[in-house]
């Protein structure tokens, strides 16, 4: 494995080798919520998105 492997590539290899596929939905939800929060900070829709939580 190269030294410059990304975080997602390493996570994918970990899931593939250890057969812990139950972690995949958790990671997808975490990435989605993170993307929503980043989008909310840079958008005019921020007050409406924050009221959801």
C-alpha cells in the first residue's frame, strides 16, 4: 500500500479486509450529516437547516 493513501481508501480497505460491513451505513450517515453542516454554514438556507436539528 502506498504512503499517500487517502482516508476513504484506507477505510474501504479496512471494511473489505475485516468484513465489518455493518460500519458502512454509519459512515455514510456521518458523511451526509457532515456535508449538510458544511453546506449550512456557507448557505443562505442556514437558519432553515438548523431548525431541523
